[in-house]
C-alpha cells in the first residue's frame, strides 16, 4: 500500500481520499494480475465472442461516443482509474486535451508514467477541480458509487449527487454531453447493509437509478439509459477467474488474507448482479444550456 495518503477531500458527503486509497492503492501489480491489459476496473460491454480486453475497449468506445468526444478540445474523465479512457480519447478520437481526476495516488502515478501526449491526471476530487477552460465532453465510469457515504440521510445523499451535476453544468460548454456509468441498488434493502461490502469499499454508498435521474433533472437531459447487470456479472466472472488463475502470484505479492478477501468480494458481486440485488446503469445526458429552473 502506498505510504503517502493524499489529503485532497472528496466532495462533502462523498468518500474520503483515504477511503478510496484503501481499496485502489493496495498494489498496481496486484490489479494487473487479474484485470485485462487496459487495466479497466469497471463493467465491460460485451458482444458474442469477445475477450475481456475487447469488451473493455468496446465499453470505452461506447462512452466516448455517448459523450460525442471526437475532435473535442477538452474532455474530462471523473474517476479516471488507470487512464484507459484518457489514452483511448487522444489516440482514437482526436481529443486535444484529456484530463483525468482520481483520488488514488497509485492510479495517478500509473497514468503519469505513461507520458501520453495531451493527457493529464490530477490527484483531486471533482469538487476541488478548477478547469482552465470549460469541458466539451465529460465521462465518469465507476466513480459515482463513491459520491455519497453510507449512512447519509436521503436528503443529504440527494444533495451530494445534485452537487456533482451542478458542478458539471457550471464547468462545461453549452453543447456538452455527459456519459455516466454506475453500479446501482436494485432489489436491495439499504436498511440492512452488507458489512463485508462496506469493508471492501469503505465510506461508499450506491445510488439508485432514480436518484441519479433526480439529481440531473433540469441540468442535464437524459437521452439514453441502459440496464446492463448481466454485462457486469460476466465481467466479474472474468476477474474472478483471472485472480484464481494467478492465485500463487497474488498470495506471494499480497498475502493470503488479501487474496481471500478479494476472491470472496468478486464472488459475492457476481451473485449480486446475477440475482438483481444490484444493477449496472449507463446513462447519456445532454446539457441543458439555459435551464428554466435550477432547484
């Protein structure tokens, strides 16, 4: 685990930098054992015959297309992970400037080490980010799950989500499109949380799709929404198989306790998506440049 814990805070109501790094900074090499070469750590987009890598690249292309990123001057990736979408944006979509935000020091170091032209990564939350110029396109994949802490009241949770869309509205061009991907609660009782999941993702609380839609109301017009929980079950099955295949290397690297914790976590989430306890939502939203009312 990285020794230096970033002090940059998440937006009020969201997971702290320390909580984010507890999960994402345990070891880049460990994640590389069971993720595909893109290092994409979110649900892929599958078609028949796909490898995991091909399905992950399709997912990146899907979001860049939804954000209408081709030839854009400034693209923002909120929660950029290990930078796969940033790289794809500048190499395949002629994006002039791709900016990634993350609270993970390990991910920041990984992206910076690539030294890709026209890509920059910042160790800061979206709420602290002050762009040099408005963004023409915004993508956020697998970060929204960390924008509200467990235990918040419904109103506080709604405010946290609303703040994100208000920030995106205030820091984007009039024709900006936003592509968002998030795990969401489905057939689940939030009043009876799973303590093991909270151990894996401390300080984080999933939204419901309805909460995302309410949060962007009047700021971004929802153009399309996909329910892709079967895609996440398949993605997790691949990660689970990859981790088990590399069991000895993973234990040598991280120890048996960490290995067993991650094996259990991936298995639990496979079941969750398979049964519909949780779901995977992908949303395309178009900025409402001149809202009539912003509540």
